C-alpha cells in the first residue's frame, strides 16, 4: 500500500451568492506536512522576464514568495528551546495539478456515520508534485518540522473540493493567498504589486474606480519586461530589464544601460503620465513605444554613453533625468501619439549636439535641490517633446537646464477699494537672468511673481526655472525674503514708499542659480 499521511477533520460548507465552498478543519504533524505540502512559490532565481510573462496570464503555481531559510531556522530554534506551542492554524489547499483527494466520512464502531472526515494524503516520490499547497504558514510548517516539536499536532484549515465538485480553482487558491498575505508585514512591494494585479485586489479590483488605468499601466510594464520583441524583428532592449523578482535585488541585470526600475516604480510613472492623461495606446503598443524611444536615445546621443546622465554609471547617472525622459515620452504619446521616428524627434531637439555629461556642473543632487531638479526634468522633457522644437535661442538642452534664457514673469494689477486685485488692464513684466530693469506701473498696486507652472493669460515663468524666491536687496546680514511676492502677492499701497526694489533668485537644475532685479515705481 502506498504510504500516506492521515488527517482527521471536521467539515462545514461556506455559502456565497453563487457557490458552496467546503472547508475542513483538523490537526496534522509538521513532520508529516512537509512530506505532502509545499508552497507554490516563484523561484529565487526566476528571471524577471519569466515572472512578467507569467503575471499576464495569472499564475497557478508560482505566486508565493520563496521559503526563507533564516526564518525557518529561527522558528525551529524558538520551538526547540522553549515551552511555547503553535496554536495558530496553517492554511492548506489541494494542489490543483494533483489527481485529487477523496475525503471519507468516518464511521463509529457500530457503523454509524460520525461528523469526522478522514483524508488520506499520499506521500509522493521525491520527483513528484506534492498533493497539498501551503497557502499560509510555510515558514511555520518547515520551522516546526525541524524543531523538537516536529511530531506535535498543529491546527490546519484545508480547502478541498468534494469528489466530483469544482468549487475551488487554482485561481481561487492564489486569490485567497493574496487576500491573506498582501497586507502582511514584510511582503515585498514588488511581489505585492504583481500579486495584487494578478488577482484583481485593492486598486486592481474591477469595482474600484480607475482600476482599468492601473491594470493597463502594469500590463505595459509586464510586456516591456517580458516580450522578446514587438511588431518588428528588432529585439526588445528592456527584455528582463525591470525588477519583477524581488529575491534578485532592486537592480535588473546589466543588459540594460541606465533606466533601472522596479515594476511598481515604472508602473506608477506610466499611470500618472500616460493613462491618467487620457493616453489611448493599449499596453503592448505603449511598451513598444517605450522600447523604440529607448533604442532611439542610444543612437541619438554622442559617445561616451557611460558618461551621460542616461546611460552612465555611478555619479554620471542622473536618475531624475532618466525619469524625466520617460515622462517626456509618455506625455508626448498621451498628447500626440507616436512620432513617425523617435530618432528624428530627438535629433530635431539636438540631442546629438548636447553634452549629456552633467557632472561638470550639476554638483548638488539631493535634498531640496534634488527635488527641484526632478521637477525640472519632468517639466522640460515633456514640453520639448510635445513641441518638437527647442525654445527660442537655445541650441541644446544642457544649456537650457542650466538656466540659459530663463525668465520669470511679474504680474501687476489694479485693486478694488478694498485692496483686492482685479484682472482688468494688468501689466506683465518678464525678467531674464541678469536683467535689472526699472518699470513705472502707473496706478496698479498689486504685485505678484508667477511661480513656475502658474500661468496668467498665457504668460508664465519659463519651464527651466524650478524655483523662484524674492529678496530685499542691500540688506545687512541675511537678506529679508519677500515670501508673499511669490505667493498671493503684495499690495504696494500698504508700503510707506513710492518705489520698491526686489532681487529675484531663479533656481535651475543641479542647484544652478540665476538672478535678476526689478525696481518698481508708482505715483
């Protein structure tokens, strides 16, 4: 007779609107469970591309995290050296690929049926699949099996189809694991993202507003990492280049130069800058365009690539510039669709004439300056890719990022008798780096400097200005900041003067700064 593990259980049935789910509750020894049960985990060495390909067709055998030997050892040590017990039940199910198990009602000695069920689980040969899956508790089972309490019974919950019934599917088991585990402490965000996507939980649930945009964004990432090629024979440069397997660290293989993303990170960029911008490409089409844009970039910029912000290593690489480039591509696609040629577009923007080694001048990378640099990269790239031309009097984007031809706009308005600004007969004064003009504003009394991204009747500060601050000139010690000027503005009528001089500081990429000053007079 083939050896087996016997599990005696109680049974009940959980009723939902459409199905009846049998649930068995009983006890089993960890030393027995390790012989017949395994967690359907992805492999520690599974390539990113394999998981990406798998999640596009929800997996039924590789959706759990791998067993962590250190956790197993820690549990074994605890239960071997203390009087503690494990009262928490583990959650098991049938292996959907196994031939099936047949629970049998246990009869009393007189032949009367009891409420107990007997499940005989065959112990497989070493090369055969185990008949049970561990949905929750793989570390407890394996740790206890290696402890001095290996033969002590622990409570189990077993999800098992009754003979001839198919209440549970492999997808159901994976979904249940996701529900049980997805919010568990320590679940890696990369694993959580594709698990949540695969089984339509949380933000991916069909009943949640915006779930389709989330799904499309993640599918684009999966195609970008998992598709060998797209509509042409050219190989996909991103193949296996996005992190889907968290067991392999946060950096993808070196086959992809620059642009190193985890799947949740790139998915969020695509969601924000394409699908939430009403982009209409399907996920695979979008993945192809990202691959084409990357390939075109490798051809568009001058050598040496390894000293560029895009493909360089170490301090040469600027993550915010790589993100900004991707944002530019996504925004261009959302607004105008694919260009006839990404390479032609980049050449029209003089990518090939630009010195993309920013290390010679962009020395400050972190903190507030880093945030400003990110904002600039994610503003300038979309602007030029959508326009298809460089700003006036700009020959290359490196100069533009440094602040060449940067300008801020100052708005002057009339006020009501209560001092509130009105729109009628406003005046706009544009200041470029180095300007020091004097302007008579007549009887206008409200003054405001437009912050980057703020527009007034089509006028705004230029996109290469990341931050604007205004100061009082010629002050002893630290100059006094005019914070209100870059906020809601100030009412000049409240000043005991008929003129005002303001120094204006413009912050550019990499903590480069430019300055202008403005003297305002009124009567």
